[in-house]
């Protein structure tokens, strides 16, 4: 009798565990386009953000909009969200290289840190003098982002993040010289401008169509609700 009762308890526990809903916001993967996908890859609605690490509106979306997007729409499996870096300038390029050569989950952590600490890591770039800027510009194109990152201390920033989250110096150096990631950044920039008509960041693409005039969560959420009907 005791054995039967134990078996019933085990079956009940197993059923409860099996019935536990999946939190799709915890599912993170890399995409062939060099992006970071959060959510159910088979979701009804697909959302792409072309975002810039030096863009204040992008920072604000990641602070306010993305948490709401995860909690209300991604976690349920209804929406899949992909972040693709759009390079507007040298600091963007350097930051994007550090993100782009990492696996999906640590890359997402770096994305979050870049937006959270945006003011602190960007400030040294504005202090680069004319002579140093000219010297960097004279380097081969594949070396310019790396030299710019070192000059502004972005490599040190990436290494000095919270324990367990910083990157090894050798990894950072390899990231900043990753030609494949550089090439993908160029492709993504061209796609954003030529295919999706990007005019500013962030630009959101909902099920393959650009969401006109939506640069923040307040403007984007109604479009998501409409797409989910």
C-alpha cells in the first residue's frame, strides 16, 4: 500500500513538472545574420531591432521596453525578438565586434552592459585627439576598430566587468580583429538601409515589415498587439 502511495506521489510530481510552462524569455540563440534571438524561434510574431550602442533611444528601449517585451510577449512564446547591431560610427563598430564574436548568452550580457554603461564607456572616445584619430584612420580598415577600442579603453572596460562576466584580454583582441564579424556588420548595415529603409535607430521590423515611426516602446507595443490578433 505504501509503495502504491509513493508511486502516485511520484506520478503527481512528474505531471506537475511536465505541466510547468516554458519561459521563452530564457531561450537565447545566435542567428545566421549575427544577431541575438530571444524567445521561441517558431513564434507567431517575429520582431527585429536594428540598434546602435551609441544611440540614446536604443538605450532607453533596452531599459524600459525590452523588459516589458520579455515579460508580456516573449516569455509566452508568442513573440521572438532579434537584436542586430547597426553601426553608425567607430565606437559602434568597436562595441559590435566585442559582442559579435561571443556565444549568444554572453553576447546578450555584453549588449545589456553596453547600454547600461553607455555614458561611461563612450566618454573616452570623445577625448581622442586629432593626431591619434589621424593615426588610426591611416591604419588598414580591418585594424581601425581595434585601435580605436584600445585608444578609448573599451578593451579594458570589457575585461573589467563584474567577476565572471569580463572577457579575457586575448579574447577581446581576437574579437576586435574578427574579419567575419566585420563583414557581417557591413551586410547588416546595408540590409537595414537598403531593404528596410532605416532612417534612424532603433528601427523595428515586424514580420518582415518596417514599423514606421516606432522608436520607443509606447509606439511599438500597439503594433505588436495588432500583429498578435
